[in-house]
C-alpha cells in the first residue's frame, strides 16, 4: 500500500547510506497492484521471493506496490535506481514508456519490462504466452457453457488482452459453434468492486462462464454468489475457489526467469533479450482442472495443453479470418510473433469493436 | 446489439447496491464539512471499515456485528484526525491525506490473514408478499438492511440540518466558528462529534463493499471510492438529497454502462467508460446553479484565542 511505499522509500534511503560498500546485488520490483491481490502482482512477488531464496545474502530485493501507470512510475523507478538497484523489473504494460525514459538516465542499471515491446541497450522485455492458456480455457468454456454465452472481462484494450480474447474465442468456437462472447472493458487492472459489477452485468445477461483479464479474485466471488457460473483463476491459481466456481486457472510462473536474469546481472552476462515463453518452458502453468469438468473435457483440455507444450500445435493456426472477414491466416499457417505482439483486431465471429 | 438481454429490474437492484458505499461515505463527509472540517481521509476510513467489518463478521459469523465494528473502526480512525486537527491544530488537508495513507497501509496489515475467505452472507429483507411482487419487489423490498439504513441516514441528516436546533448549531459552527464560539457553543466538541459521525459512515460504506458488494477482502479494495464520495459532496453543494441523487447516478451509470457494453450497444466503449463521471458532474453542476456555496469556515483551523 501507500504506507509500504513510504516505508520502502525510507528503507531505500537507508540502503543508500549503508549498501554502497556491501557486495550485494540490489534488485527492484515495481508492482501495479498490491501484493495481496491474489493474482498478477501476487505471482510477481512470488518470483521476487524465489530470487531471494535462490541467492540468499548475495541479493537484496525491494519492491514498491500500487504504483500508478504514468508519471509516478518514473519517480519510483528513478528512486530505485538512485538507491543502487542494479536490476529493476517493471511488471505492468503501462510502465513501458516510464521504463524506457528512466533507463536512458541510468545506462548502468538493467531494466526488465513485462508484457511490453520497447527494448533498449539496458532494457529487456519479457512476457508469457498467456494466449496458450487462453486456448485451454476457451476449450473448457465452450464445452461447459449451457447458455452458450461466455462473458469476458477485459482490462485495457492492449494487444496482450486482445490476444487472450481471440485465443479463447477461437477455441471455444471450435468445440461449440453456437458460442457467443460478451466482452466488457473495465479500464482498470485492479478494482474489486468494479470487476464484481462487470461480472454481475455479464451474469445477468445470461453468461454462465466468466473469463477475466483483471487481477483480483472478486470476479470468482461474484460467480460463486450467482451459483451456476464458472470461472478461472487469472495469473494465479486462486485455488481457494476450487470447490466453488473456479474450474482451472492460468498461472504465471516468473520465478525461473527472475532467477536467470538476476544471475546474469551478477555474472555480468546480462544482454538485452526479448523473452516470450509459454506452457512449454513453464512460464505459463495450467492450474488443476477440478471435478466439475467432465472427464472427457478434462482429457481434451490436457491433450491440447500437451500439444501446445510440445510445439506441435499453435493456438493461432489458420484458417482464421479477421473480424471484417478478410483472411488473416491461410489454412495451416501459424501467426508470427510480430503480429501477435501488436495484435489490434478481433477474429471473425466476435461482436463489437475494440476501443481505441 | 441486443437491449432485451438487459433485465431492467435486476439492473436497478444492482445499481442501488453499487451506489450505497459512495452514498454512505458521502453523507458522512457532508456532515463533517457542514461543521467546517475538510477530512480528506474518507478513503482511509472506508478501507479500515472494510477490513474491520470483514474481520469481525468472519470471526463472529455475524454480519451485523461486522457492520457495527466497521462503524466503530471508521470512527476510531477518525479520532486520529481529531487529534491532529482539533487538538494539535495541524493542517486539515495534510492530516486527511495522512489518514488515507495510514488507513490503506494499516488495513493491509490487519487484513493479511483474511485474504481468500468468504464472509457470512448478509441477510436480505424478505417481507412475505411485498418482496415477491414482480417489479417493485426486487427493487424496493429485497435488499439488505444497510442499504435501507443508508437512505434513512440521508433523510435523518437532511431533517437534522434543516429542522432541528442541533442542525442549526452545526451549520453555525461550519459557517463562522468564531461567532459560534462567541455565542458559547463548544466548537471543538461539535466538530469532534461530526468527524466521528463521518468516520462511522465511511466505515459502514467500506464494510458494505467487503461484506455485500464484493463479499471478500482484498488489499486496497476501495480503489478510490472514497475520493469519489469526497468530490460528490462538493458537486452536490452540501445538500443531502443531492448526495443521494449523485451517488445513485454515479453507481447507476457505472452499472448501466457495463450492461450496455455486455449487450454490445454501438456506443464506443471509451465514452461509456467515462460516462459515470461525466453525467454525474453535469447533472449536479446544472442543479447547483443556485450558487449554494461551501460552509464559510470549511478547512479553517479554529483556536479559541481568536
């Protein structure tokens, strides 16, 4: 919270005074939400703790949570860099430009920006192929829905979110041609009350499966209240809802990457990279599929997971048309990473426009 | 686009739920500001109310006790503000901001062991016959008691301010504390009571989020509602019924726009997303063209020596 922010700044200031001589590598983390969100930020913090566990006294980590996407992010990053951080992870799409700006001022500090696409000599980007997990979610959703209406709560209309919608839709449609998607944009990553309102609106309009691309667990709470509605853990397992609405989840596993990159800084081998790993390399995990899902659907989902993990199947494999009916991928063609990274269109069949 | 998929009855019922936290916080702050005190700590008191209400409801299994604890928690936190501004005579803006920061941090600390727990369900009104009515039933007669309480508080505040001697004294303190003091009214004592009332209301509003609207505890879950309540008091020109109107408009348009999005209405989403703020401000600004102004002593520090 804000208080922790103050305390962290104080700790940073202290660190500046004492840390200069010590032989520890300082690693900073900038979070968009609270560590206790149970979702996105929670998983990044698990990655941070894994770094601490791996290197012990050789590293010192600091974090600031609830950093607003915008000018305040630059202030936080600058403060981290000034207080001696050698490596800074900025963990939200909206931190992209602030990261680039601050990185220019501190050429000796390495920056790692999650889910963005702008790199520099000292800025790497990393993300996970969440759309692989969305393919599995879409399959389960398409099989499980009885009303054939699937609700999707989007945060911001950025490529990462649009990719997820497209991937889920393609795979739901594949197993259930009657399926329709209702998409609601809430323009926030974290606002439990608003996420709940959105989930309620979708449920009242007939959705019985809710997919979310926001960070809190409140959507699952709304699904639990409603009764016959299922949902998925987002970014984190959200296993506490497993005996309720949660039937599976997409789990972000940042720990191996964070450890690898921290080691690179310690060894002096850090280079700018553009990492985009998926299920195959373990950056995206699929949470346990509960018994609510019939065995054959579960087997189908797991088979899909296996074929994606082995690289045998790409979730965006043609023939796929864009929303306007023009051909995007020909039969058997798979999407290239460039198009996926900048994806700004819906595939054919999804109704509505993407907000600009 | 399929407007028939929106059920207007469910819509009205859920917009009332969405508006109640803002309404509770705003009506409390209205009384505080009418007494001439600007407390920017609404967000902090709300989140403390949210966590203390949640914790007590979970521990005792009684949502009622939870709501009481939330009101007490909010009022207790406001005592910190009382100490800073009424005893130590510190700047009210800075003290209020500090209260918000403290509330957010402290609630995260005490809430740590409550993440992922479901609170006991808050009972809803169920009057035989009335609650079963077709349209009126779900809208008017099947909410939880706190929602009715929030409307009752608005009515009580309106009556108190307009028709009672206590209300007159409160307003006198807010308009000109020196004159009120000269007349022998206990300015500081009256303000302390107003601030604590505001804290209790904000606490209730916070608990309404964590026990009814979202039913869960998550750090920072008020997510700025306290600030909206603060702005609402100003745009409502410090008038209780306008606060109610503003809160219902804001909550209403928020819920309506999400429903319109889900129904696939062909209005660009970015306009829908900004509509709650825009519509609420426009309506209240038009209403307030009668130039009703802020309490004259709002935010000024009172010391009996002046």
